[in-house]
């Protein structure tokens, strides 16, 4: 009889075998459950082709065929999705045409900058040298001609004609002792905007040129600008970062300067009564070129330039006949004596009815109720130079028209009879540009010759970024908003400006290159903060330290091309390009880009329109151009009135008339938007897989259900059974 231990062992053995058998059964059941789940999924899913792979009774060839088709479909889907993923990673924005008829009144009228090719006025130069309140009176005659004259030549011609770069012992000594007065000097001797602009018309109304045209610094020196703002208005730093400047007569200074004195054009009649002076003790009077009261020179200087003028018909009476008969234009100018008398009478009448300080109303050509003490709000804005204008019409009538006198008889030449023109033609360079950028007239200006009427039809392209784009990182959108002046990942670090623009960024970059390479900044460069300059010139202490001497001007001339070009990586080496500056200056997210079409024709003063307005001899009352009329009266005291009139009419004929206007009521507007968001990426992916294998969002839900929830509950049922 077996013992209890044996019985227990047998019983235990039977129990152990039973437990092992149950585990095997459960494992087989699990396998069957998973396989059954796969079969059920393939039979019921919406994904194409899977049900034919697991279909009962199918031949293995059929199964292989459908497996191959599903694999090919998946491979094709990968080929479709990869470019989309690549675009999402590398090209995250897209710029599309929003409209080709964006109204022009929604954008600013462009800024217009005019530079005379005559860079130095001889009469203004003489007035400056003879003024007892300015430091140049202390120079000897030889220091003035050989020293100062050569300095001016070098500053004007160092880019256009480097062969004229030459420094004498006198010029070096003058530059050393008076370096901090060079910038004010160059501003004062530049041809007067007030004398150059004889007539201005804005939106069909005659306006006072002195109020709408301001002297500005450009890459060609001091020039005349309409509808532009001070770069100083966008400076980020406090006034302590700049050299101390004064104001005169309540006018704010134009901070386009390094001079410690006030900077403006000045008027000799005001200078005698002025008490403002610079840090050196020299009285610059109303020299505040933000206020725009130009030096006109003395009467003797105005007459002196006519005494050597070959176009002065009072000096060359034999040329009168040939001139009057050579062209139809001159014949039409020669009017009967009765007309001249009538004009003279009209002049005296109009001048009697207008006070000496009367100015043109900004809203009408002549308003008899307007007095010198009455100024409209628009006048004040124009005078301060802070108002940017817009227009709502596409025609030259509703643009800006201006009449320019080149004053060819006022060209300065140095001791060696070298003339200081910036180009090789008589006339002007005109630049149409954004009102908020530094005018690069020398690089981009349009040539306007004498005796021409020029039509500049302006168009524009507006680029506007959506709010979605502005929420992206600057790396992803490849542009910067105006508030993003510092962004280390892109290497952007604007120091001087509180608003980012690409032009401001390039300006700082070029200034840094000049300071690092040549250790100076040319006189016409905008003022920059002390701390910015010290980054590249640790030895900098005052404005004297950055005035360019002979060696530094030679350095700027030698590196002019490389400082104007931008680095393009290895591409430049492959195409033998100039090695440019490495400036990290991304595009603006929002900007307006102006373009123009130009047409020209010979100018003819039909019916003596501009002659009458210059002398105030209109049939209806009109204020004269003060300086032009002053010259006429001075000449009539010395010469016969008839030849004086013919001489000045000849000057009118040799002048230039320019019209700048929008050529269409609408411009093209581009919108920059996100190319692919997450929603776009998912929809693109879903469309591709739907096309290739019939996959959808619910197909994904089916996979999740069959291989998680369904298996879990099926196993629970198996365990219970």
C-alpha cells in the first residue's frame, strides 16, 4: 500500500502536469488570439490590399502579389512625403501676390534726393573764408588756396578721381588744426538748395521750396532732399552717446554730423546778430542745416560769377544774334519790348502787394490773406522735416515737380584749376528712395542733364508679413521685424538704431568696415554713437579722431569697391567677384521697394512760365524767388536791363525740370505667409497615404483598436474560460 508521501507525490505530479498543460493551452490561445486579430484586421480594415493577403483559400502567388503592391504603395508615399518634410524644414515661408492694385495712398510717397554735380559753390566758399566769425579767416591766403582748397579737392574727388588725391604741407597742417570744422565747412560750401530749387509744386499746388526741401547727408556729400526724415530720429541711444550739439532759433539740429557745433546751412545776414558758438569759440551763427536757411553769398560774390560767365550776354553781345537764331527755343524767348515792359510792371505790382517775408501757402499758389505771421499746421510739419507725405493720385499733377538751376557759373576750382564735379556731365543726380533710408545717390542716382525735362514715373512693391509669420523665429522666416535690432543666432546686433531696417544694418556694417580698415569716417557719413566707434577704434576720443587724413582717404579710395560690395561666400571666388563685406543683414519682414521709369525731352520755357515765377512777374500775384530776383536787380545796376534779362532767360533755358509721380493708382502687394504649418503637413501626408494605400485617420484608429483594446479584452475572455 503506497505511503502518503508517494500518494502525495503522485498527486503532486499529476497537479504539476496539469498546470503545465494549462500554460501551454493559454500560450496557444494567445497566439491564436493575435493571429486571429491580425486576420480580422486585414479582412475589415479600410487600408487597400491587406484583405487579399490574409484571405482564406488564396494562393501564395496572390498573397505575394498583394504584398508587393502594398510595399510599392508605401514606397511611393515616402517619395511623396519627403519633399514636403524637406520644405517644412528648410523653406518655411512663401511670398505670393496678394493684389496688383494695392492703393498708393496706403504707402508713403518716396523720398527724393537731388545732388548737384557741382559739389562746391565758389561764391559760398569765398563768403565762408571772408567771414570774420568763422575760423577760416585766420588762414593766410596761401593756406586758403594751397591748404584748404586741396583738402576740399581730396574730400570731393577721392572716389571719382583718385589721381587728384594730393596733400601739401599746408593742407596737412590745416587739416590737423581745423579737423573738427571740416564737416560744417563742407555743409556751408555745398551749392545752396535754396538757390538751386527755383520752383516747387506738390500735388498741384506751388509750395515754398525752402520749407519742403532739406539739406541731408548722402554718399555724395551734402545734398537736397524732399519727403525724408532724419536718421537721428531712429537712433536708439540717448543724447549722451553723441557729441553735444546746440540749437539756433528754436530749430532742432540735423544729427547727420560729427561736428560739435550746430549744423545747418546759415545765412550771412543772420550771422552778424547771432551769439551761438561751437565748443572752439567760433560763431557759426544760424549754421543749423536742419533749419534750412541757405547761405546766399554777398552781392559782390553773386555779381562776380557773372563777370567770367561765358553765357553772360552782356559781356558777349556778338553772341546774342547767333543764340537767338540758332534754335527755335531762343527765338520764342525773344519777346516784344511791350511784353518786357508789361512783365516789369507786373513785377513791381506784385512785389508791392507782398510783404518782404511773404511765403507761398502750402495749400494754394497764392493766398492774398496769407501773411508772414500765419503758418498752417502742415507748414510747421514740413519745416521740422518730420512729416512724410502721401498722395492719392497717379499723375505728375499730383506728384512733386521741381525746377533746378545748375548755377554753372558758380563752380569752384582749386589752385591747379581742377574742378570739383562728382560726375562727368553738367546737371544733377536724382534718387528716388524710401523716406527712411540713407540716400545713396552716388551709387543709385539718375542722371538729369541741363536743359532737360525729366519724367520719373514711380511704381512700388509692398511686402507685408502676416501675424503668423511674425510669430515664427527669425531663422525660420528669414527676415527681421523692425523691433528686432539684436538677434544673436543670425549675427544681428544694431547699435545705433532703435528700429531694424536692412539699410540701417548695412550702414552700420560699412561704418564698421571703414573704422576697422582705414581708422576714419568720411565727412558725409551719418553720426554714430561714441560707443559704436570705440568698438572699432579704441583710441577714439572726439570727432577730430575720425576725420580722414591723406593716408586714410587713400585707404578709402583703394577699398571703395570692396566696401560697397557684399560677401557672397565661395561664389565670388568662382566668378572673380570683388571680395565684399560680410554683413549679417537679413531682409525686412515689411517693406516698400520703389522702382521708376524715366523719360526725357528738351526743356523749353513756354510762355516764360518759370521766368515769370522766378522774378515774381506773373499776371496774377506770385511771390518771386528771392535770391534769383536779387541777382537780377544787382545785374541791372551794372548792365543794361535788356541783356540782363536775356542772360537770365538763358539760365532758365539751361535749367532742368523734374516730375516725380506715381504712374498707377495701384501697386503690387506681396504677402509673406507660412508655407507649411502642422495642419498643412498633416493634410499633405494624409492626402499622399490616402492616394497610395487608402490610409486615413480612422485607419490609424483601427490599428490602435485591433492591436490594443481588442487584444486586451480577448485575452481577458480566454483567461476566464
